[in-house]
C-alpha cells in the first residue's frame, strides 16, 4: 500500500502527517529531512506496536512524500 505523506513548513519548523492512515502519525523537526526521518520512525514504531498487540495495520510498502504550503 502506498501512503501519501504531507510535509508542511510550520513557522520555524516542519510537520509531516499521513491523512489516509486511520491512526494519527505526526512528526515535527527543524528541517524537512529530519521531519521525514522522524515520521518514518514513528510509523515504524506504530506498526511494530500493532503487530505485537495483534492489531490490524495496513501493509505500507511505499511512502509518497508531498510538500505543501500551509495556508
């Protein structure tokens, strides 16, 4: 499953989130690259937790990174 990840500039920081995932996975960082790395770590942690708890989780095979301009 391909998941869209939205990356936005938020003041002096960056924010990343995946609106299509049922669970909230959000990451912030000082740079775009740091934020994307933190998002990947958070998503990995969520998937490991769900697997360990026997909870369903979509099979994320690819992240599509899209940068947007915050309104």
